[in-house]
C-alpha cells in the first residue's frame, strides 16, 4: 500500500465505529449531491411554476441514467472490495481500470440515444407546450455533459471500495458549493453573466460536476495507483467486465426500476395536474436530503461487507447488519416527527404556490412513517450485492415496485386520489423492508455454512 493512500481495512476493528466513521463523510458527499438538486429546485422555482414543473419532469429521466451509472459503480465496488479483502492487488487494479472503460462505453451510447429521444420520451411522460420546450433546453445541455456526471460516479465507487469515503465526500461538497454559486449567476443573469433560465441550471450542474471528474482520475491514477494503461489481454478485460456486470447489471436494473416507477407515478400525478407533479418533485428531492445518513450507511455497508466477505469474516457482517438496521429505525422515527411538524415551512422554501405546497405537505405527513424500513431495505440490497447475490437484490426491488407499489398506486389514485398514491408507498416499504431483513440474514447464514 502506498504511503499517501487513504485506504481503510474493514476486516478488523470496532464495527460500530467503522460504520459511523465511514458513513459521516459519505453523508456529506451525498449532501453535496442533494444540494445540487435542492439548489436547482429553489432557484428554478423562483422562475415560476412552469419551469419548476419542467425540472420535475426531467427528474425520472436523469435518475434513470444516474441509476445505471450507480449500478455499475455497485458492481465495481463489489468486486474491488472483495479482491481487496482477499489481498489480490492485481485484481484491484484490473477491476478499477476496466470499470472505468465500461462506463465510458455507456456514456457514448446514452449521449447519442438521449439527444435523439428527448421529444418523444417527455411527451410520453405528459409534457406539452412551453414545459416541453424548457425540458429540451435543460436536457440537451445535461446530455452533452454526461461524461462529467457518470464517470465520477463509477470512480468514486471504486474509491469507496478501498474504505475511503472522505475523499469523494469532500470533493462532492466542494462541487456543490461551486454549483450553489454559479447557479444564480447563470439562471438569473447576475452581473456580466447571461440570463439563461433553466438552461443556466444545466450548465452550472455540468460545470460543477467536472470537478469530481478530475479529482476521481487523480485519486485513482496518481494517489492510489490502481489505474493501469498497459495493454491487457482481451480475455482478461472481458473477464473483468463479466464479473463487474454480474453484479452491476442487476444492480443497474434495480436502480433503473426506481426511476421507472417514479416516471409512472409522475404520469399518474400529471393526470391530476401540474401542481401535483411539482409538489411531488419537491417532496422527493427533499426526502433524499432527509435520508442522507441512512443512504450513506447503506452505501458504506457495501465495502464493509465486501471486504469481510473476501476475508471470510461472517460474524462481522452479522454485527454490521444488526447495528445498521437498528440505527435506520431510530433515524426513521426522528425524521417522522420533524417532517410531520414542519412539513409546510419546508415545502414553502421551494415555492409560494399553495396548491404545490399542499401536495408536498401531504407527502411529508404520510410517507415518513416507513423511513426506517426503507433504510433497512436499502441496506439489505447493498449487502446482497456485496455478497455477490445481485439477483436477490434485484428480485426484492422488482417485487417492491411492480408487485406492490405501482399496482397499489393505481388503485390508491382511483380510491383516494393523491393520498392513495402516497399511501401505496407506505404499504410497499412496510412489506418489502421486512422481507429484505429476513432474506439478507438467510443469505449470510448460508454463505457462512457453505464455507465450513
């Protein structure tokens, strides 16, 4: 290991301390990502309900591509952390390098596909007229900068697999601050800058993300020295891609299901009205901010589990599951109280439209009842991927979204309108969160028995 390396060995030491110490900087990294979305929403909301609705329409599509990239990152993190746990430095280098080459091919494909499908795709989601025009203005720029959005996601996953969550977290916070400064300059045309409106939000996002792109390359290539530019054997590269995609493919599909479901729900809400879409967009984006620590902890459980799985230390995995699940439930109770009491002031930060505020408040007073179980579901999914059981994780999400959430949302809308849609999410997480907890324990127990 290099002297300036920031790697952390997670196969020994105090489990609770490790999970918390890794989750805190990871939380700040995710806070940076949430700040991107929240700042964009606040500033664009000041342009009016139309631009805010346009930004909300882009959310499912942006989330689709982010989810695929994050899925590949999950695959990279899984194989890298397990190789690190086994002490196989050659495979660590090979997996890191090959995961980035794989992500580059993904970027080229989706930049081309995305640019030519903006109009028909968003028409399918229910966008029309001026809102569709604003969506085009935003997405054309966002697609052009996809390299700076996707590449660092996979690179940061590789860094976190080494047990280093501080570097990605710090850089994302810096990028978020840059975005916070540049956003109003380009959206409203302050000083010498042009007034670009919603286009300015897209330019600011791409520019800020370019910071994470450069730093990820520096950390992996120069600091950690786990990138190689030597020409590999084709068979070795394809073997790496196969192992990465074995986990990353189902993980990408799993993460893809979530925005697809969000798109279905957006279309359901669009049939009710533009205010319903805008209110839902506000609630979902703030929810990601509220659940930062829980999401950070679920992400941390991937390298923690992967390294211990590679080292065959199953008892540590058991203790990690128990502690993270209890912490998730405790955080869920705290968030329920806060959001129930302060739903209206929070929603009012984003818009002054009373109809939009009412939808967001309704969401905040229904869905947080299952935040604890939602956290357990996410933790269990990440652990299953790290245990090389991606199909188990994918099956959980498919069951949650297509068997529970979407059918219940249609029924709920018919019976109770917007309230019924939000209640369907409560039911789906109650069932799937409980099921995921039992499944991950069963998989860990079986893995430990197989090795005996």
